[in-house]
C-alpha cells in the first residue's frame, strides 16, 4: 500500500516487488518492538488495576464476606482470627532479622500500612492494636512456650475450617487468594466489631446487599 509515493504497508515481499528486502527486516523489527511495548503497557495497566482493587475497602471486605456470611462462622472467625494473628506474631517474634527487628515487626508494618491506606480511622485502630502487641512482645509482657504458640495456631485453623465446612458450607477464602485473605481477615474482624457497635452502617448495608446479589446470580 502506498500513499503519495511512500510505502505504508506491504504485508509480504513479492517476487516482483522493488522494495529492498532490508525494509521487511526493519518492518518486522519495529513490529516486534511495538508488540513488546504494547504487552508491557497492558501488563502495567493490569498491575495498576490490581493495585487499585487492593486498596478498595468495599471490594476487599465484599470479597472476604462472600466466604464469611453465616453467623456462626463469622463468630468463629471473630474469635480465632485474632488468635491466629496473636500466635503467629509470637512465633515470628522469635525470628530476628538484625538491628533489633523481628519478622513480627515487618509483618505488623505491612499490615498497618495496608489498613491505613484502606480506611484511615479503622486503620489507626488496627495499627494501635498491632503496636501494643509488638510492644508487649518486645518488653517481655507476653511469654509463651513455642509449643503453646503452635498449638493455639493449629487449633485456631482447625476450628475455622470446621466453621467453613459445617456452618458456611463453602471453602475458605484462602483457597482462592491466600495472601489477600490472610491480610484482610483481621481487618474484616475489626469491621464486624465496628458494625456491631453501630459504626459504618451504610457500608454494612452495601456489603450485605452486594453479597445477596452475588449469591442470587
């Protein structure tokens, strides 16, 4: 295809073509570069969309509530999610990374930052609770044997699986997204407490409606 004497597109070299063969090499090279850049752009947009979803409070809570909507199972999680966070923090506090930093400090910092970005005031409450837990561990206020920490951790997980299998009758959220469910779980419990105390009623209603709509489809 030509326009004003300039070659715009020639899909394949013809035996009778007067276009130098080097043109096709250049065209193929630039096509490859374009496709590569296009893939990068789509990948970047996909990562940005994923990052946005990770910081969407309603989307995060809705996704978790889809797996935790039965009252008994929710109650089980309100008890044993904090137990898992507590026991894992105790165990991770035994792992020192240097400069007085433990794995619990790193985990708590990541959780706190994520919660603050999702919603500031509840995030501040969660961050304060994590700070108290870290301070207590750092200053020897909590002293458990490793066997006690492991037992509490394992029993808590078993009870939660029973809650999903017997009451919720749906597999746990971690089967679909392990990292998201582990990070979101404590925040979900905090919001369940806030809901019961009368806070964020509009968000609670929106979540309930969204879950019912998802179940009806």
